[in-house]
């Protein structure tokens, strides 16, 4: 489901500034679930570039978006960026191994998906036992600048979804004027 606003996300949330607040380092494996236009994937790729063990997996169901991310990553010579076609709402839909990543990004996705719990379950499956989930989403519709009000998932609801699956709150961070952001640790 697309609401025609993902490409304008950078106007409201600066991925590079967000990444700086999230303790992402070279050598880590990071999954960007619902990578969309790739703004976070590419920002993470730039941050972790240089360590041959670094990986950022751009996972999305839309092949055309993945093709664009791949082209941009090649243009920037970001060898850490890996494209994965998958459905984040399906069990094992990311096609990533269990316990294979340090951090999962779920940015501007929860308002779009039908099965929010399935997305968090898939994140938990692929995370290391002490891995972190980073959630960023719209805090309001802002007069229809963002998604419609009935699609907004509140920060408290997003945190509750994570807590129900055993994640523990770590910290909140500034994700832009129209977004909330928080980090939770897998337990």
C-alpha cells in the first residue's frame, strides 16, 4: 500500500541526522524493512562503509524501488548495501537468516502495513538476541501532509507492539518535526 508520500520523507525527517543518533557502526549488519526509496538504507550504507563485514539489507516488496536503491548504491560505491526482495508481513518474508542482524530499522512503515505485529515478529526473528529495533513513524497527519489520521499508529501503540514481543525500551530520539523515533532492545 502506498500513500504517495514516501519520496517526500526527507523534507520531514533527515535520515543522516537520525542515523547519527542510533549507534550504527562499521562492522554491523542492519536490515531496513520496507526500505522504500532507500533514504535510510543509503544513509546507513554511508555510515558503515569501509568495513568489509558491514551489511545493510534493503528489504522491500516493490522491485522497482529496490532497483533504484541498487543503482544509487552502485553509483555511490556502497558495497555494504544488499538488496532483498521480500514481504515483511510474511513469516520469514525478509528472506534473511534468523539471528543475523544487529539492528532493524522500521521507518515510515507501520502506518502502511496491514499486519503490524507480523512486521515486528519478523524483526525479532532476524535480530541477534541482544539486537535493537529502531522505529520511526509519523506522529500525526498534520492536516494531510502525512498519512490520513486513520492510518497513523501512535508512538505508544508502536512501543506496545514491541513490548508485547519482548522488546525493552532503550531510548527515544528526535526523528524530525513530524515523526517520532525510539530504540528498543531484544530480550
